[in-house]
C-alpha cells in the first residue's frame, strides 16, 4: 500500500515540481564493498541543485533492500524511500550482504562486516552526481540503529535517524526477549497451558537457549550448526561483546530517536536514554501503540503473539505519525543550513 503524504509543509530544492518529485524512476546500482552490494538509488529529479539524501540500514536477519524477510514482506524501506522522494530527498537502500542480488555469504557476515558495508554505501552515495555529500542522513531501524552510530565514527554524515533502537548490548536484549517468551509460555491457560507446565516446556526451553548462547559465544568460526541449522556465529559473538552505549557519546551530529510504546522487542524507554547519550543535538519520541515494524496495533503485545501481529501489520502502510515526525525533523535540519 502506498505511503500517505505528510501534511507538514515540504522543503524542496528550487525548481522542483510535485510531479517530478513523485514520478522519477529509481536506479539499480552496484555498491563496491568487500562484496558487491546491489541496491536502489532514488533521485527525485534531474535539477542542477544538489540534493540531500538518506541511506537506509536494515534490521537483523536476512533482509533485502526493501526490508523484506522470507515470509514477511515488511516493506519499510521502499515506503520510506517513496516518502523521502515526495519531500525532495534522494535515498539509497541495498540488499544485505549475501541476500537478494548482493554478493557474499549472509551467514558468514559479522556485525563489523555489516558496518563495513554501511560505510561503503554512504561513501558511494556521497559520490553520486546530484547528491550533496554534506547533506547525507542515515536512517537505521532495529539493528540498523546499532550500526548507524558505528558508521558515524568512521564516516561523517549530516544526521542520524534511529528507529526502534537499544541502549544496551544485544546480548541483554535477546536474554530479556527470551525470558518474556518463556514466562508467557509458563503462564498459558487452558489444556495447552496444563501440558506445557506438566512437561516443563518453558524450563527446558530456557536450558536449550542457554546452551545455544554458550555454544555461539564459545565458537571460533564464522558459522556453526545448531540442530542441523547453519547459524551466523560470528555475528552473535561480535554483537554479544558490543555495547552501543560506548559508541553513542561519539555521535556529534543531530540525532532523531523514535520508538513505539508497543515495541516489546526493545525497551521503549531506551529512546530517551539513546538521545541523552549522544553528544550532538538530539530529540526523542515515543509513539503510542507503535510496534517494532513501525505500524500501530491497539492490542496488548506479547512475544508469543508477535508472528500473528506482524503478519497482519505488513498489510498496512507505515504509521503516518512516524512519517510526520521524520518529515518535520528533516525539514528543520535543512532549514538550519539555509
């Protein structure tokens, strides 16, 4: 479904019509990194004016340039790219390493490999004709909000937009998610709940989870197999040893932090913590009823019910309140430069 236009006034470079902004085609590009990354470059017009641009950084998992995962067409970045074009911003999104048309092995890629790819992508974007290299913004969602501050340490950008991020190690986040799921499992009612408690399913699940984490953190290879399934062990080790709170104080650019009040994959109160830790100008927002996929749901969130919630959510467009916040913040950054 198409993204609704924001109602806030639009700041566009001179001589750009709404028709030009809306209907310019996207371009397929190859980003040179350790492995070639295939992506989509949206440039909303062919004016001689240099444009601001946004680089999108994915969440975790086998995510493509549109932020779609197997069996779950999340479609965040395609909608955000279309929205960016409407307000006069170019954008770049790409298939993650080893996913879609990009080269490399997804399972062998660690966190720092993903940062390398993000740095390569922003440098590529800065060198595109018609793009102002001094007006590049990076929008990171979920894991992308962990990678974006690391990117900034290596390559300066105009601003960061951190959506659904954390202010702790991913190790702590995953442990909390698992604990929530096992607690919900142990409290299930009815006949199913009785059987779960009778066979101590939750207790066994906790033990299996602990064994898996130990196996991953003690591994030395890029990948290992757990119950026959290939797992990206390098990615786990690097994330589990990393705490974003040590990097955020190095972020000196303007930063927008947004999380939803119904996001149970992260702690919503971390939005304020992230904004307080960065050294540059920052602001944070907590959007009521918004969950991790940036749509709203009035129901009570649960870890065991996430799959059903997300299957329903991806049929909806991205939340308009979020788009308005992004629009307003970007326009204020651009006005500050004029």
